[in-house]
C-alpha cells in the first residue's frame, strides 16, 4: 500500500487544530510532525496518522500551521487533501 503524503483525514486535522488552540505556543507558526505505523500489517485501508513518534511508527511528513497573533485560531499552511 502506498501512502499519499499529501492527504489527511478531516477529523484528524480538526483534532490537531483543537490541540494547538489549547497549547501555549508563543510563536505564530508551528510545525507538526506526523507519523504512520511502521509495519504494513498495522495499517488499515487508509493509513492512520499520529503525532506520536515511537518504535512502532515511522516519520510520514510535516505540516505547518500559522496564525495572525497569539489570540487567533491556527490555520493550515501546508497544502493537503482531506480524505473524508
């Protein structure tokens, strides 16, 4: 199975934005590294992305978020396709 490195599920994206909005981040840009299961056996029909880097995951890609100021909502900078 090949992984489309330019796609992410809408629900996972919304989770990421929600977590970013709850974090205390001083800058107006923030990079998030995403990982996918290491073994093809662990992958379902669409590969599951996670922020957790472990011995069972492998780096997939980075995505960048930005905002106007510390009071603004985060928005995606990296061009991605949404899978759902």
